[in-house]
C-alpha cells in the first residue's frame, strides 16, 4: 500500500446521506430480531466513511437499507438533506443514479449472460449517453478500464467470469467511474481477493474519491483497513453505533470496550498473539 493518506475534515461540508433513528426489525412478537437499532449518522460530500463490525453486528443490514434494498422499520433516511422517497420504481431508479454499490462477492455481481462490453455500455446509457457515437462510447470504456489498470481492448467480447476475482472487482470500480454516483457503498469489497489485490483496490477507491468527489461508505470487519482508508469511522455492535468519530480519534484513542477489543484482536507481527478469547475446543471445527 502507499503511505497513510492525508485525512481531511469533511464534517463542515454539505451532507449527502443522513439517518435519524434508523431501525430494522425482522419478524414480530416474541420472534422479533432488531438487526439495526435506532442509529443516527451523517455522511458528508467527499467523505470516506468506514462502518466497522463483526459478523452479525448489523452493518450489512444497514447497507441494504441505505441502498433501498430493505425497508426501514422505524426512523428516516435523508438524501441530500431531504427525506428519501423510494416509494415507486421510478423514484427508486432515480435514487440509484445517486448511490451505487460494490459487493463482497465479485462472482455474484454480474449477469453471467452479459459480456463486459454490455456491462460498461449499460453504465454509459444510464448516465444519458445512449445516443453517443459508438466510437465515443469505446473511448469512455477505454478510459474507465485504464483508470483501474485494465485494457478494454483485451476485455471486449469477454464475459466477466473469464477474469480473476481481483480483475472483476476492478471492473466494478470501472463501472462506478462511468456512473459517477454521488455515493458509493463498498460492502467488504476486498475480503475475497488476495493481499496484493486488496491494496490495489483500496488505493483505486481512494483515487476514485479524489477524482470524482464522491462519498464512499466502506463496510468492513477489518478495523486496520478502516484506519488506513477512512476519514471517519463508525463502530457497530449488536445493531448500534457504540463509537464514531475521526479515524485517528477512534482508532488511536478508543473509548468503547468493543472498539478496544477489535483493535486488540488485530495480530501484531512483533508481539505474541493473545488467543485467550478464542475457543479452540475440538467441537468448534
């Protein structure tokens, strides 16, 4: 990875996505399960935000609500300062022009019947470029691929599944480069690629933010990655934000016990690993 990025204070800038009392309850009555429990948040234009938590903390459920893929049980989400309205298909499609996502599994992110050309052309069409000359579209697709260190000439007429996992994730970033949404939600986008590809993808996300000024919401269980890449960090436990603030404040001076445990669980190369909290009994495997 490159050197630690310079952190800026985006909290005085315009808000792009906010939430007040956002809650998601699955089931009802005695079987009700509160996956996200009355959370508040403010994400600003150009800000790189990480939401950090272990499996089951509620971070992926929250990300689906932010995308409009799950309804909010209670509370309200505001987009650019106004209550979000995704009550119809047309309104939801309009909202999706402003917010896009990169998901954890690159192999499940593509229609297996669509070639790479079609994937990228769809993005150009969504941005109003349907009537552009084909030569101009090829120029745009070439530029997008070049941004993520891919060569469009080598990808044309191929299917996404013919690429490696890292290449597929980079192609997803090329899509975002063409779409230029106001918000990108990246849900564990590096968890299924090797360490070298992980570093490359993170740096590409930072470059994408710097190039377009979009807000990036990074969903992760890895507090080390969150510290490397974020301006602001939210720590999520059992559906609640137990701590949030500037990355340096949260990671270097944690206050919540859960944050301290997440940090202590990060292996240190030059220290003996503490496995006292790990159950190593045979019936766990």
